[in-house]
C-alpha cells in the first residue's frame, strides 16, 4: 500500500502503515486529524454547495440521511457474491498449466 496521500490529507507520513526492512507494517495508532475545525469548515462548504444545487436538501445531515431507504445486507448478498466472483475470475488463459510445467 502506498502513502502518497497521507501528507496531503493528514499532514504527516505513514498514517496507515509504514515500511520496515522492505515490508509494510500496520500503524496501530488512531488517526489524529490536525484540526477538526478544518473538517467542519469543509463540511459546511460541501453543505452550502449541495443546497445551492438542490434546494430540497434538508438542513441537518441526520435529516438528509433519513431520506435514504435502508435494506438488509442479506437481501443483496447473493448479487454481491456473484459480482465478487466475476471480479476475481480471469479472462486470460494461463501460459503454464500443470500438464506443461517442467
């Protein structure tokens, strides 16, 4: 896993993992944000832009989230498993097969 966005997003390197002796180790520490005010300001800006685009957006995030339908994950699990299976299958025939390996 690379760490290219860590400095831009979290203002420090190795937020999620770090490299030791040519292997990656997970950082067990909690992610600390530089300033929660920055995130609040970003949320306010996003909210203003969304309301400008669509005046029917509710005033609070909770009201907005309540507007979405919910469903049980078990209702879509068969389709997710099928899509996952399609995602991991290959379209290329193996060059080496058990019969032609030396």
